[in-house]
């Protein structure tokens, strides 16, 4: 069997199974040539997006062995199992367990465990795999082709033409001439495979600060069982958070289904949390929100709770008043609402340092505020600016974003308008206040951006509007334009 994809105008083999390799077929070979060699070849269309999704799903599945899982191109995974092997009976038992479990899922895989990423990759792709002793690195690499060093074809070809076809052929050669002729990459890859150069694994997901998990003898299906285990695991994490003097701000609940699928459910909190009951309440709302997407199937066999982000937990001495309890109730309410309906369900107003009306206030989700994205200077300004300086009666409650253009008629060009047409409706102005000039922010809009003259106007029906003229009348400038920026209540 082989999978073929289009490369330019040609249809070439992208992937093939072991039997096709044994016949002599190879990646990049044309489909017509491959069928001439093997008429019984079954060629299917390649689907890179589906392959990527499957590889990422397998990476999620491998989280049961280690949180340090990285993608290796389009067909492999790197797992850093340092400190994890004793939990699975040793290196040999871990490797056998991974490969046998994947085979049960219908996936044939090759794997190797060694002291370096390069050696494991070379043995898994060009050798027999298995567990490689650090002292056996040289003799394991020596018979493998130079392509086992993860070298591109434009380097493998020149090496082969001078007789350097196996990794062992590189060992006795002087390094300086080899680097001058073929570049530094062959020597770098060789040193990485031998463990002489560090090559850390970059995990695809953030590594949790703390985690606790429960492997179940009998699978669970109901949300009540999941929440009970979540509360139990939160109690286990509490001791670790207390030792750090911190509380969790972002938690992740991982549910490993028996068929290999993994569900990740994240929950953010407004304040650092240690209380298992409050953590379980947040996840109760999250499970209610994702209820339709959470398919238990034949059940979950592993449940894991992780702390992805934490902050210093400040212990507060509470008095007889209900102030502290009220604050805690408010934050708990916000956590549950955001967990159930999403981060955009609760919005807060921030006051940036700007005198331009559309920039003077922003609505942001409370989740953004919890994550520390609010500017401390903005908070101080919002708290310290006297209410009289904010002109609560001079600004409309509703602003249009962006301001909408209007057609006006004024008796004198620089004067307030007498009438204006907006949204195909004609309005006759009976009262006006202004102008109030607001200059542009040159450090944002540029030095040539025109200023605005704002007028508060009232039409003959008693409706009040906020109009402004952008620019001033001058002989050497374009005519100013009029806009409506808001309406008063």
C-alpha cells in the first residue's frame, strides 16, 4: 500500500508501508513507475491534514507516559521519558507497552530508547529499534546509512559519491577537512547522535507546574464521577501549592478514553485557588458547557488534573464583617459564569491613557484582566481620576465605532450646523453647545492628522446627538468632513 500526492505536475509516492519498501519502492517515486514495478500496488490519495490530526492525537495519547512530547516532522514523535520509566516498569517495559498499545489501536510503529534524540531517531528509522545502552552508541550507528543522521538529500548524495555511505565511514575521518567539504551539518548531527551535543526536546504543549492523576481499574462515564475525582485530585495538589506558597490560576483536566482519545478541559480562575471545592465547582461549569462534546464512549481510564499557571497566594485574616466573604463570592460567581458561557460573557471597562473618545475606554473580558493583561497605570488612572474630570454629562452613553458620516448645512462655515442628514433622515437643529476641540494623538495618528471640533446638538424632536467636524476651513486644505459620533440618552 502507498499514499500518493501531487508534487507540481507529477503524482509521487508520499508514504508507503513496509512491504512496499521491501519490494524496492521509495518515497518521491512516480506512481506510474511504482505500478510498473509492482502491479498489485494499492495507491490511495494522501491527506496531509488528516495525517497531522492523527499525529497530534497520538501525541495527546502519549501524555499518559510523559508530559514532554514533541512532534517529529510528519511521521514521528519524540518523548522525553527522563524520570518516568520507573512508573511503567523500566525502559524495556515502557517501550513494549507503547508499541503494543499502538498496535492494539491499529497503528504499526517503530520505537527506540536511547540517551539522545538523534540515536533514537536513527535506530527507529533505519535499525531495529529497542533499548540502546549508552556505551553501544558507536556500534549501533556504525552500520546505518548516513541518512540516519537526519541529513538532507543534497548532503547524503555528495557523501555517497565519495564512498561515505555508512555512519561508520565518518568515524576515522579528520573533522576539519570533512567540515570544509560537506559543511558543519554532518558533524553536528553525528555529535548529537553520540550525545556529545545537547538536543533538548521542545514539548508541543506547556509543561504543567504540578499534576496529579488517577489510573482507574474500572472506567468511569458520568460527569459526577469525573467531578468527584477532580475534587480528590485538587486535594492532592493543595499540599504542593501550599509548599510553594501559591495558588492555581489556570487548571487543565485531562480525560484519557480507553480508545486513545484525550479530552483537555481548561479552566481559569479570578484569584489564586487551593480550595478543592471551588476548583471542582469551576470544572462543574466547564463540563456543563462542553457536555455535548464530551463523549465518554467506553469510559475514561485515566484522569489527570494539572496546574498550568499559578500566583502567590496571599493569606487574608478575616474579621467579623462580610467584606472578604463578599469579594470571594463575587470572584467565585465570575469564575463559574466564565467557565459556563465563555470569556466574552463578562466584560469590564478599562480606561487607557487617551483623550480621543473612541480610545478613552475599552471593554475587555474579565479573563484578560485575570491573566494580567490590564495595564497597572490604567488601573491607577481609573482609581485616581476625580469623577468631575471625566465629564459624565458631556459624553454620550453610546458611541458609534467608527463614527458615521453626515451631511450638514451651517450659516457660517466655522459655526455649528443648522441641519444635518443622517441615515437618510433629515434633522433640524434647535439647540447647540460647543465647539470642543480635541486634537489628534500625533504619536499614533501622525502629525498631519486633523483635529476635531465637537458639538452637542438637539433637534426639533428633542433628540440629542454628538457631532464633530474633522479639520478646519482653510484655503490650502480640503473641506472638513462632518460625522456623528454618538447619541445621548
